[in-house]
C-alpha cells in the first residue's frame, strides 16, 4: 500500500507574483539596484513557475516609485524606528501598504492575508504578527469605509 503524501495547494499566479515582487523589492532595497533591471531579470528567468507578470511589474514599480510616500504612511503605525525593522518585514510592509493604498479593487483582508503569508514564508518567527498589526492599523486609516463595513 502506497503512503499518500498530502500535497500543498498550488500557489495562485497572483500570490506567486507577490512573492517575486517581494524578492525584487528586497533586492532593490539591499543593493540599490535598478528597478528596471530587476524587473527584466525576473521576466527573463524561466524557472519561476506561473505568475501574473503584470501584477508583479505593477507591484515592483509601484513600491519603488512611491517608496517615500509609503514610508510616510507606515511610520505612524510602527512601534519602533523604521531602521530597526528587519529588511524582509520592511519590504513586506511596503508591498502591503502599496496594495492597500493604491489597489482598492483588492479587498483589504486579501492584502493583509497575503502580506502575512509572505512574512511567514520569508520573515522571522513572529514577523507575521508585526506585519498583521501594522497593516491592520493602516487599513483602518486608508480603507476606513471598507474596514467599518465588516
């Protein structure tokens, strides 16, 4: 009798795009690399699996282009100096803040859940809890009508 191995559900193309955007944002922040080069290199990589190419590019471009305003939106909701955040948590927060403030078509709960999942996958042990708390506060500010309608 063969032992059945439980397969984890396949990642959606949109979730995979967020993972790749996070990696690109992290790379941009750590190396100061050119966003267009990061985008181009990611698109050229053939072993990335299925992902939403347009969403990936929108997220990477949006976070890089709006970095300063995203930091300004996040800062009031942090319990520590932004320079004390882990690079992954900071990158996840930038990505989540961008989607919350610039993509109202994506439900705020989806944005937060995706960010929490990214933090669980790539971040430290309890980083996802911090990301969840910060994005919850930001959502209450930038998506007040949607949050209050629950």
